[in-house]
């Protein structure tokens, strides 16, 4: 894939592609960035310039760069955020994970020609990462090889380039598995949230309807939440309590699971 995450938008003139000398050959990272907003789980996607093709944010790994640092760099360039939840979940290495002819056509629409022996036409293995962000803190940033960078509802994700749909599907399955095991879902919520908002998040990720009483009993039994105050909506007797995630209690919870 192209290094669409390492180039900032400055002018309408397309830059020359890097020659690849400072990059690890045949290796890339692709990031599945999840956000939660208005009861919907969303993905951050790029639409490539002069193409009706969307893609996951991704990039290459520099020779002097740690793999995790490369993924974190991609995230910062697309979201403006640092120190967010990021986890490697799978390596995608099928020989036929992309079609060179199709790739040449994509680049041609951008005004960039690729020869058959260009380094981008060689086989690439990509390492998948999923990231969980507070939707309200993200300002999506496109680059000069893409027309836009924005959020798409998970149910309405378009056909993506190469094997990016499969990468996104695998990331979602991993997120579902980690929801209780590592309690990763809290990274998708603001600092303060209601129990109803937390349940809505779980229901959206798992695509199931949960019983309110059972869910609340289960979550409170984990002892990972701090109740702080009532949300100022409606009458005081109807206002729901606000909670926040307790990292100290969370670490104790994880220790018990081992």
C-alpha cells in the first residue's frame, strides 16, 4: 500500500513517491481506528485521491523505527492524538492479498505511474493494529494522496482496497473478544459516562441486546467503576449517575484474571 500516512497536505502538487531506501522492504502497518458516537461504532477511513476507493490508514516502517512506533506515528498523523489505546492483533501475509494491476490503475488516477519493477509492486506483508479513541477528541486529517479522511458507520463501511475489509473484520472480532477480557471498550468513551452509555457501547460492539439489570450487576461486580455524580438532566430524582473508569481497580481486576 502507499504511504498515505506519512505525507502532509501542503499543495495540490503530488510529490514523488519515496524510493524506499529508508524503509523495511515488504513490510507495512494498517490501523483499524474505532470510534463510538451517537450509539454507533465507527471506522476512520481515507478516500484516495481521484478514486472512489477507500482504505484504512496505514504506512511503512522505517529501518530505524520500532514496529509499534510506526503504528503510533500513523495514528498521530491521522487523528492528532498520542498515547491512545493501540494493540497489534494479526499479521496479514497472503501472497494474493493485492493485485498489482489494480494498484497501478489506482496510482494512475492519482497521476503517478508505477513500473512493473517498482518497489511498491513487490509483495507486502502488513501488521494489523486496532486503536480505540474518544471520538470527540479526533480531528481527522487527510493527506495529499487522499481526498478525505473521515468516520464511517461500521454497518456502512464501503468496499475497501486490497484486503482492508478483511483486516477491519478481523479487528472487530478481536475487539469483541477483548471487551470483557481486557475491558478495552472504556477507551471508546469520554472520561465520564452513564451506565446506559456503557451498555449501549457493549450492545453496539457485540450486536446483541443486553438485559439492563444483568448488565449493570455484571459491570458493578467487576469493581472497576467509580460513581461520581448525577448527570444534570431532567429532575434530580431521574438524573442518571455518572461513572468513570478506575485504572487502579482495573489493574487489580486484570491480576485476578491471570
